[in-house]
C-alpha cells in the first residue's frame, strides 16, 4: 500500500498527466491552469506561515486568509474537464 500523506498535488498531477493517453494539444491550456493551481495548493501552507510571521512582526492582520476555500474545488473541476 502506498502512503500518499506527503505527496504534493503537483507531483500527483504530473503522474496523472504522464499516464493519460487521451490528452491532446486541445487540453494544453487546462493542463497549464491545473499545473499553476497545483503549485499554489502545494505552497499554500508556507504562504500562510509567511503572512502570519509578517503580521506578528508588523502588529497587523495577515495579508492572506488562513484557509483557501476555492483552490481544491477549482482544481477538481480542471481534473473533471481533463477526464
């Protein structure tokens, strides 16, 4: 059994793209958008950590929300579009 707990979304996406035999040039924009969003999802925790650190130093509110409520849903729509 494979342990996926530390797998990055970007790595999983690349594995899926590599295994897909049905993707064509017509899918290039959706693949590019999915790659960009996967990178954002992978980086989100670190981005939030930086914002919290900056806010603590400056005595202000964080510049990004602690939770991202849209990226995963949007990513799944990209995956559905790519089948």
